[in-house]
């Protein structure tokens, strides 16, 4: 089974201490697994190394940017999910990924 997940992440304490930017981020990704497996993989509090090569507030480049999952929204990949993504694209343009969430999904379904 394939799913689509939006993951919201925030800096870990370590990343905050060195002043990593951005302090918040999100991404939408296709991932294999059941919705339950995907939620477990992206469980709240899990730390990912984003590896962005971002800069801290002093201009020093870092290869490791540790962020922890704050929220995850998962849908099964199907025609309804594709239609939802198309609807978001028409509504928000290139910035649709920010709006891939439960609130927008409920509005789309109503």
C-alpha cells in the first residue's frame, strides 16, 4: 500500500542552541506502508537529520540539522487523495503542501 504523508517538524534543542534556521519545516512525501505504519515511522518526537547544510545565526554552515516530528497527517494514495492534492493546487498554487492537513481535507470532503 502507498500513502501520502505531510510531516511537520521543529528544531531539536541542540539545533536551537546553535541557532539553526529554519526552526520549523514541513514536507509532503509518498511512502510505502499502511497509514498506521507510516504514522509509526513518522511518530511524534522522532528525530530526523534533515542534512540541509543550513546556516546558523552566526553564518556557520552545518551539514546536520536535527529536527523532531511535531505532527503527521497521512492519507492512503488513491484517486480521492489525488483529487485533494489537485484541489489544493488550484486553491493555493505552488504553496499547496503547507495546506495538506486534516482541516483542509475536511473542507475538501464536505
